[in-house]
């Protein structure tokens, strides 16, 4: 059931999810905050929680945040829909794409 | 819950700024050598200066551990003719690079007198980048196939375990480029900086240079900056400074919400170095040159600027029916050429319309020998800049290069408009010490005119660092002008004193639009004049309305002012060159003759008492490259043994 009690907010910046955090694995070490070239993230005010994606519109999709994460699975790269890739199975000719 | 608006929804308010806000704090740092920019060139400059036992300070806008164009990784150590497998002489190869445009390959077939190469930088790279590479290994960078992962790959030498690349080496004729594991480099460089006692300031943007007495054109005696998380004001006082800043990939285009920044460089690379050198009075050259961004209209994340997604080295392109395209093989037979000749490109384009070639095209990974596929997918694409995360994402999504053809986006995503440009290839005039025309100011890496790749940045950084250190050992500290500091402080902090007006994105889009209209494909004196008028109006009317909410947006705002100054310098340089040039991608409608001999020269611009002065230097102003390199480096000791 759709919520009826909603606030008036402007269009949010999008794409806005260059990465997806897994809060069960991420321990809020903020290594990703530190290695980011453009400061996309800020540390979460609550210690031990995943960082907040503050400037997704500046993301370079450089990937250092994911590459350098010390806890595998805590942070996953998430390409914007329009940047997802296509490929084709050579044997069957079936066209495939990144539907992760 | 990791997105900003999720936080807002949950807490009913925005998160507090996570760092102390210290606009009113001021820090003074005294050093012998100040390095501005902590990318590849900057790290190497800091390391080589610190080896001389002097005080070195490195200032970086991001975090030195992964900042810069080569921060995420790098797969090629280009142009290393002193490597043991090389079939070319280093001094001869430096001449080739200088006389034949296309330093990153494929090189132009024949030498030209109108090449605009940087003979000094090329000579340094060819003489010293093998030593630099060995030092990279000493620090922990991986440069050889020590785990024997790629035994049997073409170009792998079993004695040294070096992996030679086909780039500029058709049929193994040069063996001058080495494949490397570049994702290991940047953290190792930062570690070495720390080990040598380099004083590193991360997240600090340098905004301008300080000159003796505050006079334009005088000796550089320090720099001003601010912390882009806290807003703290920083005054750096130095005996010598190395400008190791990046190019500028944002001047002609702002693209944020469509798909994020994917212009081959991040938004932090906004021409700050060129702008501060220009304002300090350094003589700049080739500012009129521009490149095409080569982004398709799809804004898709390309492997590599302009190369097309699957068209990396060694991969045969085929059409949708599996028919081989007359595209270069991109391996040893073609010397790693990534693009077909224009006439072949055009014939493919026509063949699409007639049905000869069916879209889309694909990179035929499965057709490659297993070992070559592994080299390309895992080593080349796995180690190069931003492509490591891309290959990992493909792997996760089920792409298997042994079975799958990778789609190529040539043609179907359209062509980058000629109004979307880069400023690459311009910078300060340098001498054989990599000193600019200002005493105390050295330059390295991409900030040099006609710069090369990663190994060029590394070797010129290493060189500029030792020359700056030598100068710092000979001179006294000069006084910093309090008035210059106060003026810069007022300029930097103006946007945070406003809470309304125009933000950095709108300002950048406005500046970019001016460049698109008046300084792109169509250039005439009157259009360029209109461009200068337009930027002047932006400076006088709109910049005083610029506002920033926090230190981060303040950085973006001050970067806009770098873009503006850079744009002005480009327009002045474009007016000064009264001829067209193929190499510079510079075409004047009012001076249509392409590369007339009398204009085969470096046109220079500089500010003197706020007025633009133009000048010129002959194409080979550096003289005999080999003789001058040797004359200036009698004390060079080769690979570091410290």
C-alpha cells in the first residue's frame, strides 16, 4: 500500500547509488571515504555504520572505494543503469547484459 | 541507509558536517621544497627531493594514496627504451617521440617539423624511466611476472620476467613498452614518501602561488591553499616549488547527473596548476591546443578515452554476424594500434549503411589464445586505471571472456561533438632543469606541455624533485608578501560568506558554454574576442554571486575560478596563433593555412603587470637533446641505493 503521508521534496540527485553497502559486513572503518579522489562520501555520524553517499553526482566511477575495501562484500560497485554493459554468448548467439 | 536523502527521511534533518569547520584557522608551513599535487609526478618529485635530506612538503587535493590520473592503476610503462629488451637507442627514441606526434602511440608515421613535442621531457623519460621503474620495484610495485602467471604470452621474457607490450612495437620491432601491475604503485609511493619523512597534506587544495614581493613574474616563494574538509587556511613558505598538478578535463563540459563524471579524469582535475602559474606570471605555451573528449553520446564508461569499449590491445573486432572488421588487430602485427586509419573508419561507416557490416560490433575475446586473453583481461584491463572495477563488475555479472563476445560501442553511441574538448598538452615553458620561467618554480608530469603517460609523469617528477632540491640548497628563504596572502584569503573565502546566488555547477556550466560557443570547432578573431568578453562578464558579474555551503563546495567553487582563468589564457593564446595547425587540433577560419612553416613554433603567453604578453620560441628551443641532457646531469647517479 502506497504511503499517503509524504513530504514535499525536490528531485533528488540521480543516479545516486554508485555503490551499495552491506551494513552487516561494513564496520564503518571509512577506508572508502579516505581513498575516494573526489570525496563522494562522508563518515556516518553513527560510528561503526557505513558512510553516507553525499556527492554521488561527482562520482568518477574510479572504483578505488570498492577495490581497497578491507572487508570483502561490505561495498559493491553499482553502475548506473545507462552504463551497464552488453555481451553475447559466442556459441549460442544469445545477447546478455549486466542485470546484477 | 547510505544515501543522503535516506538519512534525511529517517532523521528529519540533514547530517551534520562531519569535520570541524575551521575557516577562521590559519596554519603556516615552512619547507624547503613544496610539491603541489600528489599524483604520480608529485609523489616522485617529493621522494627524489626528500632523498637529498631536505624538508619536503606534499600537498594534495584528494588523498595521496589513490589520487591522480594514475591513482587507481596503470597497465603500461610506456617508452622505456633503456630496458634490457629494447631494440631502440634511448636518445634516438627521444628524438622519435619529439618529432612524431602521438607520444602514446600509434606514432605518426613520418617526422614533422611541426610536431610540438617536448624534447626535454622526452629525453628525460627515455634516459631515466627505466631507472625509475626499477625504483618502483624497490618500493614494492609489481613490474614483472614473478608468479609465472603468464608464461608463454607473447612479449614475455623468461629471463627477466618482463612483459613487453605490442604498443608501438609492430612485429617486435622496438620492445619499448612494458606491461605493469600499476594498481600496486600509488600506495607504495605514498608509503615511501612517509618513510622519507615527506610532510603530506591530503585534502588541501592549493589555490595560488606566492611570489617574492607579491610581484607577477618574480621568484616563487610559496603557495596558498585551504583544507577542503575543514576550510582551514594554509600558507606554505618554500625555497622551491614543483607544480605537479593535472590537466583539465572539465573546461568544455559539465556532466554530472547524466551518468557521473566519466571524462577519463575526475572533476578534481580542473587546471588549477595552469591557472596559478599563469597568474604568477609564468610563460605558458600551446594553450591554444585542445583535444576532443571522444565520449559518445551515450556517456558510457569507456575502457579508455576514445578507444571504444572492447577495442583494447590484442582483441579482434567482429560485426554482429562474427565477420572480422578491417580494424587493426591491436596486437603485435599492428603495434597495438587502437584505431583504424580515417579512410578505413569511413569505409566501415559506409559499409554499415549498405549492410556489409552488421551492428553492433564485438570484441572477440573467445577467439584469442587462452594466455593472450588472460593477459588482456586480467593484467591489462585489470591493472589499468578505472578498469579494474569494470572487469570485476563484468566478472560478477557472469561475463566469461572465454565464451563471450564483449559489445563494442563504436558508431552506435554516436560521436562526441567537437564542442566537447580537453585542454591536454599545454603548460609552462621549461628549461633543462624543468624550471619554468619563474625562479623557484619547477614543473613535472601532465602539467608539462606535450606531456606523456604514467612513466613520463614518474620520470619527470623524479627529475624535477632533484633539481628543485638542488636549487633549494643554494638559495635563501625569501619573504612572503602579507598583502598577497590577504588578497588571496579574501578571494578564497568570498563564496562562503554568501548563502544565495549561483552555485559551482551553474557557474561551471556557464563557463563551459562560453568555451563551447567561442573556442571550439569554429575559431575567428571576432568569436575569440566574444569569448574573452563573455568570460570577463562572468568574472565581473557572476563570480561575485558565487556561494558555497561547506568546504567541499568551496573547493569546487574555487576550481571554477581555475577553469575561468584557464579559459582566459586559452582564448588569449588562440588569438595569438594566426595560423591553423593539425597537430594542435587548432583551426582558424580567418587563417586557414594549416601548419605554414613560419608558424611552426611555440607561441607563448604570460601576464606582466596584469597585461598579456605574447612571445615565441623555435620548435627545438632546447637545442641538442642528448648533449644538453648530459651537460645538465653530470651528477646523475642512476638507480637509488639509499
